[in-house]
């Protein structure tokens, strides 16, 4: 029992699919950050001329205000122009970043729509449990990871930025456009350096997250047995269903016996009902068959409906073993069955 209780088995596809439906998927925040930052950098590169035009326009607007008296209404006008220009610069970049967030999620766990993850769970607001989670070992490790990643990334970025500060006295002599181009180049360099650092952490984080995810979904041997039992159905229920299906099949079969041309027996254990309709089938069909009690029932129904019953033990056994119900007889038995049908037709004056 102890071995069964240990979760040592890999999760089954159904267990993983059930977890997805609950909104439980392996998601690395670092991987999302890398993709988002990469898209943001590309967006800045593509949108920089557009953003630079709006920034220059805003500076020119500010320069045009030098020496002008500013009252309350004029201050409101300045605020409106400033907000408008900043929105025009920021919104395309924000849209690109938002799309990158969706792409990052799709890249990690595919399309998933579920409302279970946002359903209210009052267990999550339990203050005692919340306090335990706040000071748990897992939270401590997460805090250390975030601190290490943040200090490493920002530290490397600051070192690169500090190196660029030495160029500021020279850059101050440039025109506004050249200053913006210098700022663009340096921002790109810093961003790519930081992106590379985050990328390294993201690879490590993806490996850790996926390992923790699948370790958390591991199952015990008993859980796998229970899952298979639930998927396949309870053996007692399956047996009952098979029994019902067999009873229904038997009723349909017995209902066809009155339509038979002949019932061939051996004479006690086997009974096979044959029907031949040349317009519907190229060969006679076995429409009912059975042994022992079922054979007796077939013969009883045949007698009640004036269906001929002929004894031919070898043929009865061959038809029972080789031909399923509602299937034509094989060519090997054509001759023997033809003789029986010819005799029956002669008796019926067909």
C-alpha cells in the first residue's frame, strides 16, 4: 500500500489535459519576459522614426512657448497637447507588447480558454493558509531567484550604461536629431545586453518550471489504475451493457426466424436459420443461429411459423462455426446449402 501511495509515475495524457482545463499549465515568466522584451525592441526600432517625429514636434511646441505668459487655460492646452503626443508615441508600442504577451503564452502552452482559473475560491483567502504560503520555502526560493535575476540584469545594464556616460560631454554638442540617434543606438545596445542575460535565465527557468510542473502532476500506481477504470468503465457496468446488447441482438435475431426458408439442425445442439432472396443477396444469408437453449428456441419459433426444419449435423455445425448472423454463406458451402434449399423449394412447390 505504501508503494501505491507514492507518486512515482509520470502523469497520463488525461491527467495533463485535466490540469489544462483547470488552467494549470507550465508557464515561465522569464520566457514571457524575453519574448516581450524582444518584440518591444523590434517595435522600437521600427517605430523610432515615427516616435522621433512626434518627440521633435513636442519639443518644438515647447520651444515656441518660451517668453509667452502661461495662464490656467494655456496650461490645460499644454497638458492636452503633451498627453496627445505621448499617447501617439506610446500606444503602438503598448499594442506590440500586448500582442507579444499573447504570443509568449501561445508559444509555451498553446491556445487555452478556461474560466476555472478565475472562479472565486474562498480557500485562497484563508489568512492562516495565506500566511503559511507567504513564509514557505517555495516563496523564499522564488524571492531569491527574482532578486538574483534582477540584480544581475540591472547590474550588467548599469555597467554598460556607465560606460556610455563617458560619451555625454561629446554628445551634448550634437544637434537634437543626432542626440536622438545616439540615444537610440545606446538604448538598443543596452537592451540587447540585458535581453541576453534574461534569455539565459529564461532557459534555466523553463527547465525548472516544466520539471516542477510534471513532478507536481505525478501519480501513484493506484491513481493510474483508478483513472483507467474510470476511462474504461466499471467492469460490472460494462458486463451489464454487454448483456443488454446481447439480449437486444438475440431478440432481433429471433424476430427474423419466421422469415427463414429453412432451419438446419444437428438435431439437438445446433440450429441455423437460412434465408435466400436473390434480389437482395447473391448468396443465402444466415439470419439466426444458436446452440442448446437458443437452438431450441429457434426450432420452436420455426415450428410455430411453419418454417421447415431439416437435420444435417455436419452442415449445421459448419454454418454455426464459419458464418456470422446476417452474413452470406461461403462458397465452400454453396453446394450443400443449395441441396437443402432445393429440397425445401420442392416441398413448398416453388
